[in-house]
């Protein structure tokens, strides 16, 4: 009896599977996009992030730099993005020059005033360019009985339009062509004219580092009528990045599960000899907004000298922007509160929550233009950007459907690239304390490269320094509140408190003298470091 039941069960299961599997060559249709209000990865039921341990002595009002305190501000900042989502903004987040971004700046000013920085203010600036705003869009694979009985048109829900994409209200329907990673070798012998090209994008380690940047624009120039960048990433996330735009055509990114489905179906259609019948429909309507105003939030702690140390964090970002850059802004606000309670610094500390570079205008460039006194009146610019992000890595279990190893969240943060533009040996020496004394994960080799928000400060022609990384969820809906550990924010905040204090106390020539300058370290060992307790400290 048992065997009969078991057999009946097996037959029933097999027949359901057979029914289900006929459409799209038996390829399971992709799920909805991940809810962008929630993390793509799991954070429950796992090991906690690496603890924050510090060997040096805590200073006065040290609790202002506690991870829990920073994380509360982090939540508030991410909240401005969620407000934009709830308002129905299509490109939502803290996009520069939008209400949610301005609310983040207003909040920053209020916090800094409460902390005692009385000159805290929003400085607006006119934006010369326009802002592209999509109104509606849809990306579909068109059903055809040639792909199996019951094959119906599938909508790819993670499809997200890329900046400047051409408006095609009636929709473009065209055959697809898979161009792999879009290198010249990949394109050899492939005709993209009149077709919708599918690019396989590998975010290694993020869209910022991806080799497929610019491929979409190249394909549009070669005559493709639409481009879909299929990102190899966890889940079915949303992505938005100017470097995957194509200008002359409607252009989209799709998340990992939608991308996998497209590529599977292309392969199976080719094997069945019906690839020429595989078509997609892209629909996109959009506007250009002009006459926009953006802003920076600015405040100072006056020093004994008017010469400034600028501490910058961009306040704008896409989606939740948990790491990019709610992390940097939370640390900036924490540091401003902390230094407001310390003895008067030698230099004037200028805190800037910038209009950044996600949207129209460039905050730091506008600040430098509006304040000519900064050109000769600044010692150094320190940038806080993407300071704490739990690393997402390929794990040890092979994923279903052979899409590679499973994606896993690490207990450690992604290693950050340290940049010192003038290669000051003193600054490099200070940065060597980040991993050694504060547990901050960095690359072993620093460099002169400072990507991100510092570009706008180049006009000041002063040394600039930062640590930065961009991970798997860079510029995606996976860059969420949960991805930023309190421990990582605390590591970043305490190291930067140390960095700023040491730079402030040092002879200016140590900061400004670059590569090759004779240098003998006099920095105390980690365990002997003491924050200033009065103005008599050297
Ligand atoms: Zn960014
Ligand atoms: Zn950023």
C-alpha cells in the first residue's frame, strides 16, 4: 500500500512538473523584484559583525562615537530616502535637488546647530544641467508557442531605466541579441542593428569597477534599438548608474534573477533553432527637468587659526543609499558633535554635507566656486564616503542552476581603498593606524587615487584623503540600512576622530609635504594614544 501511494505521489509530482515546465522551454519565470524597502540578503540567525575593539584610551564625550548612536542617525538619513519612495518618486532616494535630499540637509543643519555649531546653514546653488526623470516603463519578453505550449509574455519586474534613456511611449519590439560582456571580441560577427542587445554585467567588485561600463552607449551607437544590462548579482535588485546609459535608445538594467532568465531562454531558443522569434518589448516615457536648485549644508568649529580642515560627506544617494552615503553622513554628524565638545582645535574644522554627485550639479565644485577664500585657506580635505559595508561575497555552496557560488554576507566589512593625493608620508603613517589600531579593513597598499566626491575639490589644489569602497550593491536597491553595521560605523568614526586630531596638532608641513620627504614617525603606539584634554597638548 505504501509503495502504491509513493508511486502515485511520484507520478502526480512528475505530471505537475511536466505541466509547469512546458512554457519557456521549461525555464521557471523569474520572481518579482526584491522589495527595495527590505534587504536582499539575510541578516537574521547569523553571526554578528566583527566586534569593535579599541586599545587606545577613550576621550571626553567618547560615547558620541558609539556605534549605536551613529546607527540611530543612519536610520534617520535612510528614512529620507524611504520618504521619497513613499512619495512615488520613480528614481527615488536622496537624489540631489529633490525634496528628500533637501530634507536630509535640513536635518543635518538642525543636528549641527543643536551640537553647538552656530553657523550651520544650507547654501543653495543653481544647477546648470537638467535632470532626467522617467515617468513609466516596462520590459517584456514576448511569448510565442515556439518556446513551448503555454508560453506567455513575461514582464521583468526588476527592469530599471538608465539615465537619459530615449522616450518610446509606443514601445520598441525587436529581436534580441546576446553580446556577452560587449567586448570587441564578443561583438565580432554579431549584428546588433535593429536589435535589443543583452549585456552580461559583472559587478566586480561593483558597478563602479565593472568592465561593462560604456558598453550600452557603444551598442546604441552601433545601431541597437534598445539595451538591457543584465547584472550578475544576488536576488532581483534594482540598479541605477549613469555609466550603463545609452542615450540614443531605451536602456535598462535588470537584476540577477531576471538576467538569468533572459540568458537561459536565449540559449534554449538558439538550441531549438527559434532564436529569430525571440523578441523583447521596451517601453519608456521620461521628462527632463531644468531650472533646478541644489545645495550643501555647511558648518564650522572655529579654531585658533582660520585655516581650515574640511571634512566632507555627500548627502545624496540612490535608493536607500545605506552605505552610499548615509554611512559617511552619519559619521560626519557624529564627528561634528564630538569635536564640538573637545578643546578648541588649532585649525578651523569645516563640516560639509555636500550636494554630491547623484543627480544634477556637483556639491563640492559649487562650494569651492562660492568660497574663493577656501583656495588659500584650506590645509586638507578629508572625505567620508562608503565607510562601512558588510562584504557580500561568493560563498561555498554552488547555487541552483549553476549561476555560481551562493552569495553570502560576511561578518567583516569590505576592504577600503585609502587615497592620499600628495603621498604625504605622515598621512600614510596615520592611515596605517586605521587597520592596526581601529580595526578598519583597508587594502594593504594605499594610493593617490581618490574617486567619489573629492573630484569637486580639486580646484582648491590642497591635499585630499579618504577611504572608500564600492561593493556588490553599489547604486542598487540592495544598498540598505541593514548592510551597514554599527560596529563598522564606530570603527570609521573613531579612526577619523584620531585622524583629524593628529592632522590638527601636527606641523602643517607634515601634511603638505609629499612623496619622498624625509619622515620619521613619532606617532604613539595604539595603546598609548590619548585624545586632547586641554589646549596645552602639543
Ligand atoms: Zn554613489
Ligand atoms: Zn558615494
